[in-house]
């Protein structure tokens, strides 16, 4: 079992010091060498080394030194060495240092006195401390504040020892007198902390006596006052009314730390709307005034908690929260948007959407690196707003459609999905959305965005002009046909047999060649490799349109183009009275499909067309050649009906989730009803009355007991011993991230007093016991609560085992009761969560180490070998 340590220093084990060298340096007269030797000795001791004969050398040669650094290192050495034997008694040689400590406590130098008093705060041996108490008490009246503040801490540490109340009987009286006369802020804080820790009633009386001057106290003392208020109000909630006034007065303190603590204390103690509103305003001020991103994230977490419990109050502050979007940090912006989206109401939706539109326009500047991700978050937020309040869709949909050609593919996908949903849920916007989509279609660069946009065109182009415009737009984006002629294909096949160079294209003279990016390049030499910059041929558009995507081998998009053309032709048969125009459009559609099939089967492209896309395009060609009423119904109605059904199911699922979140537990029917109207209001302020009302409402709705899931707690209680054992033990296991807390209940079932009872625990796996439980004395048939903290190094399965050891007055031997093992499973660290399909795919793509499979590509290796030996093919 590792002992507790109050000192931690980094140690480089690469060059360990030798004990003989340390001894020689300490025995010499060179002060820098002594300092270096003391540092090496301390580091060795902290890392488990034993230097048994070093203590006597330090007493002889280091103790008399007057150097301040050496004296400081001496105290650190005395702090970490073992001062007791195996039985817990102080070692005899420790008496040698008592006189030195007494001299240091009376030293004329203030620094020596101060560090010695600080050293006494870490001592637990009563035999060493007892002769030093008079000197410690004398330092309470020293003229220097550094000594006084450390003397107060030393008195508090001594008083908290197991026998401290016998060593310093009147310590609270002395500290209270010091507190009334002390002027130094730090010393005053330490004195109040001592009363708060050791004599809480005195601290409360002092606070209530000087309640009018609390706002004038220092920051450190105000923080301790807030901690005292929280502790007092937890034990006695009926007295919180008089303390809430103190907290509200501290909201105007100059210290931001005090303001933050005040807001948190108000929320934890009071439910009055006035108090919650004051706390929320404080958080919003901190959110805007602090430049540290970590502070902003912490404040946003607090606002998120307020949102869940006091939504009505947070709705009024939604615009103040939105101002946090000015921060360039994406995490802050994401949390801000998450909070705001849950606070949207019909009253503030227009202001929120206007603010989001302004932020979207700002992202076009391109000054920041992550503008694309931020724009995606804004688009998703606007999408959520438009789904909840369809009336605002008309104000944002046209602005967002400008980003269909965004370089950030995820952002563009969000835009087109938003447009697809809005055009179905808002029929009045259909004409304007179709017109805008046809105008901006050529800007689309991503294949997934292009596929979704084509689906929209095929489903929602209803009038004659819209159908004709849709077909014209698609033909314009496809460019001139055919994509590749038969004769050129033959030439390319012959040329491909002459060379196998991987990163170049060999072409014959006076013909175009397709480069890797889908553009054309011309070459004059018959067997020369084309490295010149590509040139755009007449009829093809810039990179990103349908033609370049098809030439890059994306034939799934080609299948979508074929389906869209089929729908437009079927729609044209219904709205076009002229059969000649319908036949003409049908022939143009068939020509495009045939050209795509011809391109897919051409050896020019690195990969041929896949079977699914081929079958889909052939099916579309057959439909255009033989149309019927049943086919027309399936293609023009059933597909759209499936989309409508998907939207309705999605909306139903969201409604059910909201209902599940809205369910709250209610109080039991036999609970007492407290009528606050019948209470005496004498001496109560308006804030106290509001707090009483809110408490009654919480009792009525069961919020006071909502978090106490007794059934869940019972499931996590593990029995450690048997019912027939003399000592019964059970543990309640709490797992929080990488910390495990064992709350062990021990019951003495015998008629004897159990002495030196200790729960000895050990671990297997990546678990580490933080501190060893103390020894206790257990009276007959009494119980004891013991807590043990365990640190987790990784999320692997671990085992906690141990035993209970105790002594009785009648038996000299120690009795051991073996405990049942506690298995810590990996599932205890995993919390269930929900994310969208798109978010899951994005995260999965980012974690390449999860899905990357390494294999040896023999084909590329063989190809490379052949390319290195071109003479073999001549």
C-alpha cells in the first residue's frame, strides 16, 4: 500500500544520483553543492529510494546552516521522511529536530519563521508538535502578516489533529480575537477559514454581525464566506433567506471569481425567479467579458443547466447568449447554438434567425480557417429553426442556397437537405426555390449535393416552363455529346497498349485526351507524355459540374441524372400538348443515357461503370421507350410519397422525444401540503417569499426527489461479506469518468468492541488505490461509513479485492474477514448517447485508425515492375 504524499516533484531517472556523492557534498562547506545534494536526496526519497544513514549527516552538517535555501530544502526533507516506526510511534531521532524547529519559530528572519510554520501544517505527529505550540501561538501576534497568516494555518492544522482539541483548547477563542483585529486580507481569510472549519457557529455569528461590510472584504475572504453559506444552507434550508441577501450583495463585487461563485450559490440555494434571473445575468456578463475560452465553456455549461431547470427565465436572455458567437472558438459557438435552439419561441424566432443570417454572411469573408465548419453549424441551426417555425423559412432559404456550391461539402449537403425538406413542407415556396435552384445549379461541385439537387428538380418541376428549364439546365451542365466518340476510343485503346506509365497519358496527334481532373488536353507528338496544363474544351464546364464528375468516374451520379431525366420526360408528357416536343425531349434523354453508358464502358476511364448504375440507366431507357400509366404513377407519385412518409416519421420521433423529456416525476399522493399563504410573513422580504413559493412548487412537482433514484442505487450495492460473518460489509460503487468511489458500510454484529478495524483493499488491472483507509474503533452492534477512492488508468476491466482486519480485547491475534471481489466492467464508463446518421458517418471517417485496413496491393506492385521495364513490351 502506498503512503500519502504531500510533495510531488518531477524526477529524471536517466541520471540517478549516488548516495556516496550526496554524503560527500553534504559534509563539505560548499553551499551550492549542499543545495544540489539536498535536491537530489529529496528526489530519490520521493521516488522510493532509501537513504538510511543520511539523517544523521543532515543533522550534523545541514541543520546548523544559515542559508535560507538550505533551510527550505531541510524542511522539505523532514516532510517526506518516515517519522514513525511500524507500530506508529515516533522515532527517537526525531527529537533532534524539535529544538531546531523551535529556533526557527523564533528566528529573526520572517521567511524562516513562515516556511517553518507552513511545515508544521503538514505534520501529524503529536509528540513533535506539542513542545512547539507556545512558539506557534507567539507568532499569532507577530508584526509581519506573512508570519501571522501561516501561524493561523498552523493552529488550524494542529486543532484538526485527532488530539488537537486537547493540545489547543482555546484555539477558537484566540482565532476569533485575531479575526476581529486583523487587517491583512490573507490573514483575515485564514482566520475565518479556521473558524469555518473548526467552530462553524463562531464563523456564522461573525458573518451575521458584520453583514453590512461583507461587500468591502477581500476576494479571498468573500470566497470562504460563500463556502460557509453553502454549507450552512445545506444542513438547514430554512435559514437560507437571510443568506441570499448577502449573496446578491456580492454580485456587484469587482472580482469575477466571486461573481461566478455567487451565481452558482444562488442557483443551488434558491429557486426564486429574482435570484435565478440575477444569476443568469451574471453568467451572461461573464460570458461576454472574459477572454479565456475555458471560462466561456464553463459558463456555457452553467447556462445549459439553467436552461433545463429555468427555461422561462433563460428565454428572456437568449440574445445575450447569442452574443457569444463572436468568439472564434468552434466549441464555444457549438455550445451557444445548442443552448439557443432549445430556447426558441414564436416571440424571439425572428430575432434569432436574423442574427444567424448575419453570422452566415460573415463566414463568406474567408478570414478564419474554420469558416466552413462554422457555416455548417449555422446552416443546421437555421434548419432546426425553420422546421420548428415554418414561417421563417422564406427569409433564409434563398440566402442559404447561395452555399450549394460551398467548398465545404458537409455544409453544402446540409443546405441541400434543408432545401429538400422546406420545398415539401412549404408549398408556397416551391416555385421560387425551383427557380433559384436552377439558377445556381451550375455552382454545385460535390457529387452528393448534385444528386440531391437533381432529385429535387425531378420531383418538384411541375409546370411546363419548369420542366423545360430543368432539362435545359441538365443538358447545359452535361455539355456537348458524346462524352467520348467510338473512333477516339479505339485510338485510345491502341495507345494504351504502347505504354504503361502510371502518372501520364500518352496520346496520338491531333486528338483530345482526358486528364485526371476530367478536362481535355491536346498533344502533337504521337508517343509523348502530356504534362502541359489542361485546357477546357468548348462544351465542357468548369470543374465541379456534372460533366467533370462523370468523367472522373462517378456513375452513381449518372444514374441519378438518368432518373431525373426520366421523371422530367414523364412530367412533360402530362403538361406538353405537343407530341413532337415530347418525342424530341425523349430522344435527347435517350441520347444522354446512351452517351453515359458508352463512357462507362470505355477503357479510357480508370474504372468501368458499376453494375448497379448500368442497370439503373438501362431501366430508364426502357421506360422512356415504353411508358404507361402504372409506370408514370410509380415514378411521379410513389417516390414523393415515400419522402413525405419519411418526414412525418421523423417529426413523430422528435415529438415523442420531446414528450419523453417533458415527463417529470410527481409527489406522492400522501405527501404533506404546505400552504405558504397561511405562514407568517413578518420580517420576510419579497425574495424570501418568492423562494418559499418556488420551494412549494418543487415539492408539488417532485423536483426535490427527482434525482434520488433509489432503485438505481440499490442495483449498485454489492455485498462484500456474508450474513454470518462477525462483521457485515457492503459497498455502494460510484463510477464517474476515471474515478471510482467505494462507499463501504461496516456493521459490527458482535457484542464486543472491535479495535484497529481497517479495510485493506488491493486492485488488479489498471486501477490504483488513491489513499489507504484509516483504522477505526467500532462499538458493539454499531456501524461505520468508510470511503475509498480509486483512480482508473484505462477503460479496461479491473478487479478490487481485499479484507477487513480488526482486533478484540479478548483475543491477541488479529481477525481477518475476506471480502468478495468487486468487478469493474468497461460498460460502467460508457454513457449512452444519440447522434444523427450524418454525424456518425462524419465521426467514423475522422477516426481512420478504426476503419483503416492495410493490405499489399499486388496489382500496383506488378504494374510498377512492368512500367520500370518498358523494353519488354516493344
